[in-house]
């Protein structure tokens, strides 16, 4: 009996020791490579909010950023057990995104998905690597030219007018409850993207939930499952060799492949030559002999890029305008002064309104859609620290770019928590002055900057202009007064949601 107990205790001690060794194996990984390492804990690594859920992980990033940015260009961190390098210096950020692009060509997510597990997402330019990414980028860029976006602009204006009618109807129903603005603009982006890209109406402003709207929402409900997979992957990095994550649910993939095929068949029957996105896809299909699933992956690139970014941008821009009544009045004046004889903003005018542009980019600074980027080292190279020491970055090392931290650094942006669109006006250097310094990263930067950026900005500006000219926007009491980020998301959005009141300008 005693011998059995001793054997059991010994085995338990060995197992406990092995588990402890497993959990603490990388605790001093970066120190062994000769650089500072942020304080890291067994099990949770450098980012305890990953597990505590008491605040957004961006605030863990910010704590590390502020603690080390003055003395270091980069610092080692652990995401659970997985070592990653956090870059702190804007010039180095610019170097990684632009000048040394060949050494940081790919995004880390490319290691976590493949065509077998998720054909559509694996063929998104954000995920593709090497020559495949270059080929896909070459295919997509011609579909996003200013001329094609201009051709789709009348559709956007029509959707904006339907949006205005929908808000007026819902305001009568909701009364003092306010409107869930995120939900509102998920409907808008679903409608405008499906009409501009597929040439079909999603009926997102109807009482019943349309299949396109419902299925597009499903895509982003998967972010929590994807988050859980990333947690597991942080503990067991080798997991991605054996199991790849599906970002697009199978039923959503099947729905959009079927929808794209129906759209293609209908366009063939109509035999019309339009300078829109779906027509470009058909031309591409004929030239390259690509399959319908491949065409669908192109279509989904437009939908995913336009859906989330546009919704986030519009929602938080209107939130900030609602809080700052003087800025809202100034923007309304700019819009009204530039309306044409038909009471609309032309595509050229919309693209060139300086205060509208400044308001939108200031909102994207405060609430960046992507809080941090993960780049993959594709060629062994060297990074120089502030003290002149050199780190040899190995192939497949992961580099973290803290977009949120840079956007909220008071040494870069004076009073960063305040909504000050004037900092992005042309007379103050405009957006370019910040992008050139590597401190504005709402869409990434360099050759892999978001391909749908121009399209997303046009749809965002059109909706914001339509709302501001027609409504006086005020924060509903259900909306918090600060800029606290929601706890459980990698996307920059306000905790508790954005609820706004819309009062018709005509009634004032």
C-alpha cells in the first residue's frame, strides 16, 4: 500500500513538474536573445486581459508600450506561451510596413488557415502569401479604381436615401430608446456592398432580416470562436500544423457561392456591359478561367473589407460628432454649402471635402478597426535598438504593430482622447504627415494596405454626409461618455455599444 502511494505521488510530482516546465519554458525567451522582455506570467504571458476579460487587450499593449517606448525600439512579449516581438518606434513601424516590406511580406494569420479548412478566407488577400498574394492583388486592384467606385456612387446615394427614410421610421418606433447605431450601419453596409458588388438588393432596411444581411452578420459572429482558437494556439503553437481554423462558417460559404453563381448566371442572361464590380469579375473569370468559388472569394474580399471597416468608421464618427456639437455644426455647414442643384454631393465633391475627411480619419484614429497588426518575418534580417544593439530577427518570428497605442500617444497626438479633426486638415499637414511617420495605421500601410480602403472611405463618407445633413445627432443616455473599448474584441469599438438619437433637421 505504501509503495503504491509513493509511486502515485512520484508520478503526480513528475507530471506536475512537466506541466510547470511546459508553462514556463518560454518565460525568459527574449532575454536569452539579448533584448528586454515585458513582464510575463505563467499561463497568461504578457497580456493578462486575454483571460481576465476585465478590459480590452489593447490596454495591456498600451501599458507595455508606455513602459518601454522611451528606452527601446522593440520589446519581447509572450502571448500565452508564444514569443512575439512588439515594435514601439514609429520609424521602425514604417520600415517594417514599407522600406523592408520584402522581409515582412506576410501576415501571421496565413499560418492559421488553408484552402481545405476555409477556401474563401484562405483566398483573401489579407491571408495570402508570397506570389499568390501578389497575383490576387493584381486581380483585385483594377476593380477598386476611382472610376469603378464612381460608377457605383449613384447606387450608394440611393442606399443613403433609403437609410434616411429607415432612420425616420425607426425613430418614431424607438422613441427615447435611441437607435443601436452599430446594428443600423451593419444594415447599411450590407445593403450598399451587396448592391455595388453583386448588383442585387439585400433588403436590409425591411422588417424581415434578409438572407444576405443575416449571413454577412454570421461571418463576424465567428470572431469569438476564432479568438478561442487563437488562445489554444497561444498555448500550443504546433496546433496550427494539425488543425486550421474556419473563419467563414460552412453554411455561409455555401450561401455566398450559390448567390454568386446565381448573380453570374443572371448577368450572362442580361448580356449587359456595365463598368461595375461583378462585370469586372466576369471579365476576370473569362480571361483567367477561374472557378465560381474563386470568384466568390474575390466577392467576399469586397464584402468583408467593406462591411466591418465601414460600419466601425461610420458608427464611431457619428458618436464623436454627437458628443461635439460644434464639430457637427461645422461639418453640416461644409456639406450644405457643397450640395449640387439636385441637393446631392457629387462623387468628386464628396471625395474632396476636407472637414468630412478630417472627421472620418480622426474617428478612425480614436477607434481604429484593427487595434494591432501581426506581421510575419519572411526573411532573416536585423533590427537596431535605441542603444545601437542589433536583434537578428528569424524567419517566422511574429512582429506586433500596436496601432491603438500609436494613435493614443500624446507625444504624437496632442490630447489623444479628444476629437480634434483639425489635426487632419490639409493646412496642418493632413493625413499624409501622419502616415509618412508610421503613426496612422487604421488601414495598415505599405504594399499590403487594405485593398478596400478607397471603397470603404467612399461608402463611409456618403453615409456620414447624408446623416449629418438630415439629422441633428445626440448621444443617447445608454451610451457611455468615454472612449473605453469593448472587452471581448480585437476590433476598436465602444464598450456597451453606440446608441444615438436622431432629430430631423427639418423639425428644428
